[in-house]
C-alpha cells in the first residue's frame, strides 16, 4: 500500500472516531437532561424557563399553551437537543395526564350519554325532526375562512427565519470542522515527509557503510 493511501486511510479512521465521539457526547448530554426532566413534577417543569430559541426565558407552560406550532417545529427538528428537552418532556407529561383523565366528570359512560334524553332549555323542549325534509330546512353553517390569521403567518415567518439561522450555524460548524481537518491533514503530511527524509538519510548511511566494508 502506498504512503498516500496509508495516509488517507489514517485520516478517514481518525475523522470517523472524532465524529462518533461527538455523537456519543451529544447523546449522553440529552439522556442526562431527559432523566432530570422526567424526575420533575409537571408543576415545577412547567415553571422552568426555556434555555434557548425564540421563546427563551419563557416558561414551558406558557410556550405549551400559547405556541403549539413552535413546539411542533421543535419536536420535528430538535428531538434530542438538550436545550429544548424540558419543553418537550413537559408536553409529554401534560398530554399523558390528559389522556389518563376520565372522559366524563359525571361518571357516565359514553353509551349512557348517548341514550340520555334531551335537556330542556329555558323551560322549552328542544325541537325534534320527524322527516328528512325538516332536516334539509336547517340553515347550513357558514364556512370558515381558510386563510391563516395574521398572527399565525407572523409566527410561521419567525419559525422559518429561526430555521434559516439554525442552518447557517450548522454550515459554520461544518466549515470550521473542515478547516480543522485540513490542518490535521497538513500536519500528517509534514510528519510523513519528515519520516521519508529520515528514511532516505538512513538509506544513504547504510549504503556508505556497505561501500566502506567492501574496500
């Protein structure tokens, strides 16, 4: 195997090792933060402020209640980012608590509710419809506008800008990593060149010793 091929193979192995160490370090940080949040109560976790992002310093409860679209974006793009673990665990806890809550406060089953008689309003019985024509005469509901409200558009634009900023930051990290790899490559080339020069010097000395031995 040539010296160039050996050098490329060494650089590839070292780069793989560095990348794996970075992945392991990020996973370890996420697991530690996830376990910390899991041990907290819903109340304490809801009062904890977010650590980063557009709603940094806002409590997890406020973000969960007021910005569900932002929370969806975080879950999709930063599922294991320790900076956003607390809000995601809080959302999981609140959702699980709501799912475990009984479907009716009165203790009636869904079947009982369906079979219960109609309630009276203002002392008058609610109207009943005996034929299809009477149902057809009911006024149709006015369709809602499909255009998103201005506030939602603004929120979407802010989310897109944050995504662009995040991508720029990732690109800067990649460029910085590339510079570091190139520096390591140059250092490796210099070391290999020094080894080659040393080997050539040793070969010259050996040849000279052999010539002196034959004289």
